[in-house]
């Protein structure tokens, strides 16, 4: 992937990348995605925004950035599931 993502355990999980969102140089959110290069499809695995940064648009900003990067890399489908939690 591009310069904004990192591979998680590349030897074991080469098709999983993560993006970390920062607010004032502090890690505020993470998005992990698994890839199916043969199908040109990416699936969102994990999304998390730290409670103190929720409601500020951090996730939406990350989503716009990682989707643009994926599309630019040739992925035609981006799947994501959202599960709302209590945050407690």
C-alpha cells in the first residue's frame, strides 16, 4: 500500500494493513483492513477512535484518506461493517 499505511506482521499477515489517525501528533484512531488482491476487494476489519476524540470527524477524515489510497492502488470494492459500541 501507500505511505499512509503500515503492514501488520508482514511475514504472517501480508494482506493486512493499518492506518493510524493522529490529532496534534497524538494517536487518536486506527483502521485495519484486509485485502483480496485477486478480487480487487478490501474489507475493513477494525475501526477504533479513542473516546476523547469521538465526534470530531477523525474517523471520517481517515475513511476519506484510506479509501482514496485503496482506489488509487487498484482496489475496486471497499467493504466495511460498522458496529456501534457503548464506549465503556
